[in-house]
């Protein structure tokens, strides 16, 4: 315990001592620049010390961050900003940032106060060491002062016991102030967190979509081809092996029929995951194929110009596919209309049918899943379905994530 206390005291004292020149550097630079301007009466060179002052702020901030991290293990976070290529825009953004002026206040106004506190800590250490060792150099005192050396020693020992606490208090005080003034504010940290979460969510959505496309390719190129080969072989067996018993022919016919049904079901599954035509030819071609397979008249209009992000196209296709499936199964409709158009940076999808209406997205139905799928890319989803119809589903998706 004593060893840990001594190491902690050494660390805190070294931290305090290292802060004195850093806390006084900017104030000294500012005073020096103003003094030169005033004495020389050269007000035209005022921008020079001001520029040096602003250049010194980020440099001192970097050194202070290193000091806190190396000596106390305190990490003062940095505010990450979008990099600007042009230095005038970069300088303008830096000067207009609230964090910049918090750093100026830390170095210029709070710095001298912290330096005074640090000098007080070092003075306490010096007085404590001098008093604690006074008995050793009492011979250098005047004769009338030598009897008081004992009291100097006792006072020095007491102060020597309190100096580590004083150094630790100073270090803790600075450790609490630095993140608030040298680092981003709470709102800035929240903004950074939101941006990080948005990027992570986008990466996750893209990874899921990529995995879905991989599964679609594997099913299409692997399992589906094996089923097709099996169906062909069974068909050949049924056509060529005419001398088999009736039971065997019946079994082959049944196996051939089930193989074809499995191929059809697998085709539907593959199209539901991620149709290859969507990736190869875009949303227009994929929706045209989807509308052609629906067992009721579907009027389709697609006007999107440039293609949207692959994830957005996948969500739009999923919305139309699920909406037409619901129309076929539940709406008792005679026709449907699908409109996909790009308005600025928004891809709007409308699916309308003349069915019986009464659809409710909040009732835990498949519409709730559609709303969540649309919300995963920061889109909006609305349903208008009064009793008796018509039902209109509207999804608005950002074209770029």
C-alpha cells in the first residue's frame, strides 16, 4: 500500500509539474504579442500574434491530450469532423466551432489559474521536504533558530503527508475539467454517436443484403440445378422405362411431380430473397416480372431515372412483392396499380388495389413487417385502407444511404 501510494504521488506530482509550462505558454505568447504591437505602435501587424495564438491553440491541445493520456491514463476525446480539402473552408469551420473557443478559454483563461494551483502544489512539496529535513541542516541556522528545528521537522512531516493528497486533488480537478473543455460537448458526443450508429446500421444492412444475394446465388446455381437435373432424369425414366410395373411407374410419376413442385417453390423462395434480375437489370425489369406472375391485372409504372442504392432497390422490390401477395390472398381485389417514381432524393412506392379494405399496419400483420423493413433504411411507410377500399400503401425511401 505504501508503494502504491508513493507511485501515485509521484505520478500526480509529475503530472502537475508538466502542466505549468503548458498552462502558461499561451498566456505568455499572447502577452508577448500584444506588448510588441503596443510598444512598436505597429497595429498593422496585429494579425501576426493573433495568428500565432490560434495556431498555438490546437498544438497545445494535442500536447495536453498526450499529457493526460500518458500521465493519468485519461483519454480526452477528439471531435471528428468531415475533412475539408480546401484550407479556407477548413479554417472557417475550425473558427466557427464551439469546441475551438472552449479550448481557447481553457488555455488562455483557465490555464493561469491551473498553473497557480500547480505551483502551490510544488511549493507545498518544497516546504514539506525542507521542513522534514530541517534537523539535518539545523547547523546552518542562526543559533537562536536551532531550537525550533524540531517544530520545523514536525510541520514538514505533516505537510509531507498532506502533499500527496493535494497533488492528487489537483490532478483529479484537471482530469474533470479537461474532457469538458478540450473534448466535444455532450451534444457533439451525441451527434458523433448518432453518426456512428447510422454508419454501423448502414454497414449491417449492406452486409445482410449481400448475404441474401449470396444465398440466392447458391440456391439458384446449386440446389435449384440439382432439382432440375432430378426432374429431368425422372422424366426420362418415365418416358423410356415402359415395361415397369404399375406401382413403380406410379412412384416415378409422383416423384417427378413433387420434383417440379419443389422447383416452383424454390423459384418463389429465390425471387423473395433477391431476384437476380433486380441486380442485373434494375427495379423496372424486376417489378415487370413480378407483376406478370400476379393472377390479377396489375398496372405498373416505373420512373426512377438513375438507379438507387442496391439496398434501397431491394427494399422497394420487397414492399411491392409483399403488397401484391397480400392483395392476392386477402384483399379480394380485381385489379392493382403499382407506381414507383423518384422525386429528388426520395424513391416513392405506391401500391393501390380496389379490394375490400380494412388493412391495419398496427395489428401485427404482415404490414407491420413491411413498416419495419422500410424503417431500416430511414424510410416512411403509410397505409390508407378504409372499410370497403380502396387500399393504398405508400413507402418513401432515401435513394442513397
